[in-house]
């Protein structure tokens, strides 16, 4: 670490953040491209295949974070980041020639390495800043997560223009070439304007990986699985989510997805500042509570529920003399019914569930009835629209919370592992990034098994609760060690 901040420190931070932004835009590239191709009938892929194509690049970028983080500590970030950008441009360019699921999958393994840029960025940034700046600096690097918004916001429009609004579908192949060119340009700028630097006191690989035996690393990894991995998953999954659940065009779905991913990425810098000021543990506790609450609200799907309602029973023995939708007469006694009236429901405006009740006659004229016999069956219809705007606001809110949490997790690392930021940060990134790989695939299977799109939020609720209780367990354990007298008050 540097003893003080310099102009060079800020310059390196700027180029690390810019390079990671481009890498992240490439990393989630399939979210828009695959959705566009499937929606336009170019490929006949189901939700499970789509989930795999979303997840494969995330897998590569995740598992290579650790080795690239270690490599950055060994030889410096200038060469590692520059080489990474150039390498990823190759498979991305060849994606323009892909014609099958397997070619998309294989090339996705290649350009998915772009996701490893974060491990390089934080390791290369940390050596240029003193300890008191680590939270802010690493939080700013994490702003590159907003690269997901670049893809979800701009790529749909580019695809529509390139294909002439779907008239010339083969022109989709130009988009991967444009992204590959962006990687090459970024690599050239990075190599020209950055200066290499390695941590002081080089150590062996064995010494560098030793911290991975600490359970704390894996706990931080679980936290990052939620706040980063699930963020990556939804940055992609929200595109088909909006097109299928709400029937919006791809461009609009991309806009909504960008409203989730861009603020979450940008707010990460604020999360770094909050973690420096209030402590990472307090920030993460708030993040997990918020994630639990929002996930509960998002679980409820767009649905119509029909359930037995209040019926009408006879108060006497007798003969049914008249039956209509609004009245039943038994001898001389009238029983009023609530007829079925279709309510015009505007899903764009309705927020709360809407109830509609009616009663349907079960008897006919001339039937003999006895006291307490049911004359008309009641039915209640509850319609819940899962209003698109409310959903978008809640998704925006949970994205903000996760964005703050991403910085909170990485504030822990220089505090507990000041000499192993590249290694530990890489490993935490691996575990977190695996969430971006695993979750879209799980979302696809959950959708197949349950039949409703909101099943993905049940998974988010479970993971959020697990993270929260593990964090609380650690807090109670620390209090038992350092301040046993106040444990009961905290609980």
C-alpha cells in the first residue's frame, strides 16, 4: 500500500474503473443478445438453455478471479489487465460466426474471462492507496458493475438498428464485433496510460494462498454470492423477466434492467464511504435486512385466485318458485344474490389485490329444499397484477442495497487481510461470481418446476436469511469473547 494518495493513484483508479466497466458490459453480453435471438425465432432455446448461456460466461469470469488476482500481485496489474482485455476480444469477435447452442457456450467460456477484471482491478488499485482510502478506492472500482447497464440499455437499440427492426436478422453478428473492438481500444489505452506496480515484499504462491484456509474468507464469499453474484444474475435475468411477465418490448426490458444495474453499480462508491465511516459489519447487517424485506414483497406473482366465498342457505323448508342471477324465491321468501359482474382491471394502474365476489344458484325452479340447504354457491376472485412499476421500484431498491453491500464486503478484506488483498479478494470474487453462474441456471429450473417467474425471489429470500444469521452469529460470538456482559442486551 502507498503511504499517501497521489495523482498517479487517482489515474490508475480511473483506468481500472473504466476497464472494468467495459469488461462487465462484455460479461453480461448474452443477456440481451440471447434474449433478442430467441424472441425473434433465430434460435429455439428454452429457459434452461437460456439460463446456461447466461451463466457460462459468468462461470469463467468467476473461477479465474483467484488466479488472476494472484498473478496481479506477482507481476503487476498493467500487464495482466491489458492482456486480459486483448484476449477476451478474440472469442467475442468469433461469436459473430456462431450458429448453435454449443458454439455460443464454447465462446462464452472464452470472453467470460472479462469478468475476472474485477480481481485484477482491486489488486492493482489497492497497491496505490493507503489503508484509510481502501474502502473508497475499491468501492469506486466496483462502480464498473454499471457496465451491465451499458449492455442492457444500449445493446437492444443497437440490435434493432443493425437488423433494421428485425428485417435483416443476420446483421446481429455485427454487435459482437463492435464489443470486441471496444475491448481492443480499451487495452491500448490501458497499456499506454497506466504504470505498473506490485506489492512490496514478494511471497511464494504457497504463502499467498495460505489465507484461503481461514473460514472468514468463505463467509465473505457467501455475502458476496448474494450482493454480487445475484446482482449479476438479475442484471441478465430481468431482461427476459420483463418481456415474458409484462409483455414489454426488448428495448423497454433493457431499460428496466439498466435501472436495476446502473444505480447498483454507481452506488457502490457510496457503499465504500459508508463502510469506512460506519464499519462494514453494520453496513452489511442493514443490507441483509433490506434484502430479506424486499425479497418477501417480490415473491408474490401476477395471479388470479378463485376461492369459495359466502354462499346463501335456505332459512326454511319449501319449494323453489323462482331462480335468477340476482334472486332465488322459496315459497314466498326471497333470497338476494350477488350476481357476477366482470370488473375491468387495468394492470398498469392497479397496485393492491382486487376482489370480486358473486353467488351462483345451485337449485332450479320446482326443487324441494330443506332448512340450511345451500341455495347459491359463493365464489371470490382475487386478482393481483404484480404492478410492473412497483416491481421495478422494488428491484431498483434491492439493487441499491446490494450495491452498497458489494463495497461493504470488500471493506472487510483490507481490514482482515491487508497483505493478501489480491488472493482473498480473488477468492471472494470467485465465490460471489459463482452466484452469477449458478443463479440463472437455478432460475431456469425453478421456472420449469414451479411455472411462475417470481420463484427466483424465493431463492433470494433463503440466501439473504442465511447471510443475515451467519453475520449475527459472528456478532454474538465476538460479544461473548470481548464483552460477555452485554450479549443479552444485544439479543
